[in-house]
């Protein structure tokens, strides 16, 4: 941990060293196995097997012949490939940025409040997320239409949109989708972060306060470093979700009668390649691209934040 | 992409009421909006069709239809108790939805599940259905008697003919005419234009004399089918193995220059008639639609059901002529086909169904077919009852009938959807204030890319 000396010293004080050191270190795998057995068949059937199938499709052609990287080169040269990944990159950065800042910020704010106030707000924040993905996009279609939106003055003044077609102008889209995704997903993460903050022992906070730390110092220098791993976890999951954006642009495409291209995101492009062109191999190649991007991001975050590092 | 399954003649769904109240008009595609006016099934003739070639009619039959064609399927089921009709409705979306492609790919991969008959709102669907990798459509020649097939107008048959074989029959014709609000035109003292030039000049006059009124729209996903198809702009013209896409052709640039001033002055706004914004600004009792070049099905689907323009105002005028060029040609938007699956185990019944739906089914009154029947003998009957329809300010049938044979033949149907290309390269930029003329090159290259991705060899 690279956090201030105060924090780590206190943290170690709270977890007596002897306790962990005394734990017998037997063979871990057999002991852990019963815990993951119920999950394992599902992981294999719905996670590993489709992934292997995609890998297989990505390096073969329609007749099953091995083609190496041909599908990857072919899809990369597709005129929709680069724009789709550009959209996704911009969208994911906007969304992840707001997600980290607001989720952590709001969770820290809530944690400092009295219990009842914070419970009310947690509930309020969670509410938009209770709508299932597609349904929330439908609600957002109304929100984005100045003719019917309760926030039409915002649309007029912030987006400069008098009409629905102006709300969803190409330049607005990454931000519009980021906003939709933020409001449907942030509530859940605020609850998770709040839970994470609750694991911080009271004594630590008390000790910090005695040492003269104000609420800001406590939030930024004590609580924030201690929930760093939860934040990393959120980033890994959200990064994968972000790069695999599908339902928002797909529904907006249909609602806007085609004003938004049906290959706006890379995942949509894969879908179109598979089902409009019957080119499952090219679609698999894009799916593998997304897998690699997600894995790279995960590895980077895991190694940088020490997500799986165990202290002691 | 929710599928609704109906068995036999299920109760009617109050689509129109729901649609009217909500923003769904913008959520569903053009096609569903078309449905609005014509969703209630009525009494229909129950005589059996005599047009299908020999074969035993009976057993079970699965048909996929859009909501407008639901009454046809239900009426067939009622009239044919010996056929167990399983009806599935789906979204016939033109704007990027891939329901049918996705389904057919999956059926092909699993080797089962194909329906016997599909109705598609997309006039170009048979083109890809008849080819690899879909290989879905069965030729109709041989299944339906030649004497019956010959009653479809030649351009319609040509659109169903892929590589020399006829794979479908069109349910309706969707010829573009000039829809006119006779009441408003009389009130303002305007005469109905006969050429595009007169139409555009009148638009500029309207912009100053009666601002707020419109003479058309440029924001439909199919606006280029109205303006550019009608004016012989080669945007999808098959020349042997090559596909010609030439937005620099004079027929294209002239039309764009003609439209630019009227798009700019707001009389041809880049808005779709199916958006709540349009209905709010230009629809209702004090409607602001002075004229609108559009397909035959606009009467019920747009003016009556979507914009709620009162009866006694609208009528159809002849398609607009380009200056003094002859012959006059017009565009087309729609003309949905019926396709029989080559995987069907009950081809005789499938053919009987398609024949019945296109040549027999013709309810009257409020339940009348929304579109101009493609089958000529049925069209005459349909026109006769339309002529006395009190909704129209004047008899629209002469213009509709004349336009049916004026559809320009230089526009070929292609496997890829070109309409979303217009929407996302042109309409979005028109909304942002760009001129149509400046967008034509980008539109052409976007169409070219879409065509190449679909496997066409493109000539620009």
C-alpha cells in the first residue's frame, strides 16, 4: 500500500499479525474446491466453452479451414471497425471517468452522513438501476425527447436540442450513452462502495480524528486508500461492460428510425456481421478482440492496484 | 424484437389506441406505424383461391406476418378450417433491425424451425432470401399458376425476380404520388403543381406567405426513394455484375439543388412524419401539411392514423414531372412481398395461402386493405371502393392508378439496407444545417461501402 503511514500503521494494528501467520498453510486447491464446485459447471458451459468456440471460429473460415489471423485483418479493414472502436473508446472513458468520480464521491459523502439520511439516499441512487437494462433505455428515449421529457429545459440549454433528432446528434452519442449507463449502473456500485466503506473499522476513523484529521482528510487519506481494491474491481467489471456496449445504441438505432448507425459499437458490428452477413467467423474475431481488450485492461488494473495481493 | 404468437383468429389488440397515446410511433419502425390504421380484421370473402397450382390444401401452416398483415392471416385461418394456421407477428423494421436475417441464420444453422410463409415489409428482402448464405426463398413459379402470376404489373414481377427466377409476389404497390391538402390549397388560392420545379417554387412562396406549413419531408429513412428514385438518380442500378452508385449524376445533383432551398426554409423539414415532433408541429385538426410527395399507403397510415388529419381534406395528385421531361417517372416506398420457404413441408398450402392473401382477401369499409393491391384484378375492386371513401376531398384513384405504371425501372433492389445510410449520413447532417448538395458525395461513398460490404462490385 502506498497510502500514508498513518493508514497502513493503523490497519496493521487493527489486524494482529500473529493471527494470520499462525494459520496453517495446507494445500489450498482441494480445500477451496467445494466452494467453487457449484459454479464450475456454469462457468465452463456458459463462459469457457463459448470463449473457446469463439476462438475456434475466429481462426477458421466458414468451411472450418484454419485461416490464422485472416479474420482479424479482414474485420480490421472493415470500414465500420475503426469508427465503432473509436465510439467505444470515447464512451468507455467518459463513462468510467464519471463512474469512478461520482460513485466513490457519493459513497464517501453518504458514509459521512447520519444513518437515516444515508439510507434514504442510497435507496434513491439505487432506484434508477432497478429498471432492467432495456427498459431503462426505453425510459431514456423519452427523457431525450424534448417534446415529452421532464428535463426538456436541460436538453434545450445543455444539448441545444429542440427535437429528438438533435438530442441524439452523432457528437452527443458517447455522452448520452454514458449518461444512460451511469444512471442505470451507478446506484448498485454506490451500494457496493458503501458496503466496502462499512468494513473499515471504527477505531481507525476514531484514531484519525484524535490525530486531528477532518472529514476531508479522513475520506481522502483513510477511507479512499482502504477501498482501493473495490474501486479496482469496479473498474475491471465496468471496463468489460463498457467495451461491450450493445443495447443502448441498438435501441436508439431502432427508435430513431436509423439515424444512429446499427454498427455504432463494436459489439453491434459483430452482431451485424453474424446475422446480416452470416459471417460468424468475422463476428467471432471481433468478439475475441473485445475479450483481449478486456483481459489486458484487467491484467493492467490487477497488477497496478495489487487487487489480488495479500498482505501480511 | 419481441415475438407475439397468435393461434388461429385471436382477439384483436387495440394497437391504434396505444400507439396514438405514446411515443411508440418513434419506437416502432415505419412499418408498424403503417399498421395503425388497418389493424382490425373485418369480414372478408371466404371463397377459396383457385390460383395455386395443384396440391392438397390442409395440414398445418406457419406464417410470419407484420401487424398490418395479421388480419389477412386470421381471415385465411377462419376461411380454411381444415388448415391449422400458426401465426407469428414480428417487427418488419426497415431501419437496421435484423430480425429476419438473424432468425433465418439460426434456423439454417439448427436445420429446423423455418416458417412456411413470410410477409416482409422490406421490398428488397427476397433479394437476399433467394441467395447464399440465406437460401430461404422458394420460386413461386410452379407453385402459383402462371395465369395468376401474370396479373401482377411487370415492374412488380421484376422486383420479385432474382437472377431470372421469381421468388415472391408483392402484396401491395407503393407508388409515389403527390398528396395534396385540397382544402388548404383552395383556401390559400394555390394551384396543384405538376412539376417538381413548380412544387419547389410554391414551397418558397409558402415559406413567406404561410410560414409553418410543409410541402414534404426530407427526414424519412426512405426520403431518397421518394425524391431520387422518382427523378432517375442512379443510386442502386445493376449493370451486369456491377452496381452503379453515382451521386454525381445530373439527375441526383439537380434534385438536391431543387430541394436545398425548401429544406432550408422549413417547408421540407428533415423530420420524419412518424416522430412525435412532426405530429405535434404539423399534425392534428389544424394540420400544416399542404402537400407531401409520398407512397400510396400514406393516405391511411400517415394522414389518417398518425397525423389525424380530418376527413375531406387530402387527396392524391399525379406524380410530379421533372420540368418537361417525358416519360414521367416516380419512386416507390414499400411494396412488401410474400415469400414461401423452400424448407416448407406443405408447399401447396403455403402457395394457397399466398394466393388467397394477394388475390382474394379484400375486406371493405373501415377494414379495407391499407395498401394498393399489387394483383391487378383486386386493385380495380379496391380502387372502386376507395373512390367513394369519404376521407378524401376528391377522388384519389386516377392519380394512384396512373402512378402504378410510372415507377422508374432503373432502381434495383439490393441485399443491403440502404435506408439507414440515408438516415445516418444525410438526415443527421441536414438536421445540423448542412445542405443536401454538399452531402451527396458522402452519401454516395457510404452507400458504396455498404454495397461492397454486402459483396457487390461497385461502380461510382
